[in-house]
C-alpha cells in the first residue's frame, strides 16, 4: 500500500480544559526533533479547532464533516504517527451554558472522532487533574469573562456534584478500553507533550491513582478571585468584579474560549456606562436573511480572476436587505474582483445574526487561508479594517481575535484623529509649526510628548507588528495595514517629517523613528 494512503496512528489529545492544553500545544510546535525521531507530525490547523468547537457546541454533523476532511489530510502526510490536540474535543467547559453536567457528550464526541478518522488507528489521551483544584481553576477562568457566579461556593454548588473523573470516564473507558489513555496532569507542558509522543510508541506510563498537579492554564490567582468576590459584596451594583480594572496580570486565555455569536446582551446594572451599553447591545441585529452565498466549496481562484463591471450606476437601495447589500457592493466595488465582492458579502453576513453565520464564517476563513495574499493587496483601507473587525468577532483562535482587535482599534483611532485634523483645516502632509505641547492637558494622566522626544509611536507600531505575527492568516491583513500607514500621510509621517526637517535629535530617542527607520519622502 502506498505510504501516503496507508492508515496512520492518530493520537487525539482531548484535554480536558484547565490542564495546560494550550501550553502543551505550544510545546508540540517547538519539538521538531522529538517529533521527527518518533516519525510523528503535529497537525494543528484552523480545521482542527473548528471541529473541536463544533463538538463542544454539539454541532455533531458539522463536526463529522470537518473531521472527514482532517482524515484525508492525515492520509496524505508522510509520517506514520499524527497528533491532534484540543480541549474542546472533550465537550463544553462548565460554566459556559446552563448544563450542570461535566462533559455529558464525552463518549459521543469520542465515537464521532473515532468513526470520522477511519481507517486510521485512533488513541485518545485525557490528562486527569485533582477534581477540587480543577473546579477552582474552572471557576477562576469563568470569572475572567463572565459574571454569572459571584462566589466559588455558588459555582461549586452548581457543578461540583457531578465532578468525579472515575464516573465521567467510566463509559468512555468501557467503549474504548486501552485506546483511551488517562494520564496525570503534572503541570510541565513539555513533559506532557513528550508523554503524548510516548503514547504513539505505546510507551506511556499506566494510569495511576496519585496525582501531581500544576496550574498551567492562565487562571486568576486565588487572591485576585477573592478580591473580585469582595468587590461584589461591597459594590452598589452586581457584577462589578468583572470590571476590567480588576483584570489579572496573566497570559491570554487558551484557545478554548471564544465569544458567542451574536454577543450576549449585558444587563445595564453591571456596566459603568449604561447608556453606551444600549448601543453595544444593539450592535448585532438578528435578521432572517436569505442565503445568497455560493457553496463553501466555490472555486475561489476563478472568482479572483473575474472582475465586476465598471459601468454600474449607484442603486437607490438600503443595505438592510442582504440582496440589496449585494447590489450596493456591485457598485462600490466596481472593477474589483468577484472574490473581493464575495468577501465583502460574507463580512456583511457576519456583521448580522442570521441562520447562515456558520456558512459565512467557513467561507471567510477559507478565503483568507487560500487567497489572502492576493486579496489583501486589492482591498481598500476601509475593507482591511472591516476584515480585521471580522477576525475580532469570528477569529478561529485567540491569536486571530487579538490581531483583529489590535487592528480594528488602531485603524479606527487613526480615522478619528485624521478626521478631526481635517475638521480643523490642517493638511495631512504638513509638518508641525511647533514641536512642544502648547495647550493645557485636560485629560490628566494622558501625557503629552515632544516631537523627537518620545518612542510612543515607535513602540505602538512595534507592538502592533508583534501582534500581527501571531497568526499568518489574520496577521497578513494587519501587516498590510501597517505598510499602508508607513507609506501614507498621517500622524506618524508628520512626526517623522517634522523631526527630519527641523533636525531634531534628542538623546535617548535618536533612533525612535515611528517605523524605526529615518523618514524619506
């Protein structure tokens, strides 16, 4: 049998949540030599996470379809052994919904994985952590993003009764036997990544009853959680502990967390800006729109080669109707590729709550994975920012969402600043007459700066680029936006031009050009 079609040994690391799964995945990514020595390949792609999320959200048919595609990818790999990893394979983390049970669909999820990955030989690995510590970690993670439970006692009362790993794993063990390997969570991601590689060689340590525990997931410290609970006790309104002012000095949440769509509405009583929150809650409107999107399998290369006609008149239509929006896009994108039109239409769907969100999301990510390098050059700045907002709302992982967030706010704050400058009648390419602040600061703490005497703008751009490099797909869009900032007239170019023209060179900031290179016209 051809090695590219021969069945592989597939290890599926199913987490669960709050056992350092994201750190384990990061370790696997860096362990090139170890994987090569085991004739193994770590397959981590947007499709993997999408299928895991489908299982967690009980979209079983959709998950099975996605896993079938992953199965074909596995069959084409050169390596004999393959690792998949995601905690959402186990199911939904407690606290995300009203379900009291802990991983109630675990057995069904594993059956779907096992069936979908045939003919490959599948082994599952579950890292077991002390129940009490695991429950506390889940609560601390819950408090970072939600305010439904104001104390650990309330959270524990809701979910703790059903928490027993022997009981939860009993049926999966009966069904899969030795093909479900249960290991102790020791808190060392590299060591646990090595355990996964060992399991592929059937060298895994047997189940044990003595557990060693580490806290790899970035949950808040117990003192911080207690501070939040105390805040709720003394505050004049509920949910105050969710205020970002009490955010933790921890790493970002793992890929297991992603915002629901549409975003859930928040009670004004728990917000410091209740009037603005009314607008926030109305940001995404529910609409029973028609499905005028092409199939997810549409030929994207063909669309990239076809262009919209130039001789199109502005239609007198409102974009609230999705068909009217499509017609309006015909005009606004006249002469652009049909791929650009499809991308913009997909974004229009993803700004709304429609029955077609999953299809639109699948198209959006496929477009940017396969055609992003072509599309990004064709888009105007307006559509680049719209794309970044879509990655913020619908990113496949935390890196994409962080890129979308950084790019969206970076771009829109520039639009606000440049808009104000135009209102004041000042040219975008004019150097500054003065190089020091000349008005009173009425926003205390928001410090002023002197031209050539700050690295504020350089550091902002450097951090934006760092964020952009976290994901190749979404990062491509933010990098393109940064490139256009660098080559356009704006606050950054004005600062550098003024500094150059006036010969300003201040000790400590001599190389602090806004893009770390001297300004050139």
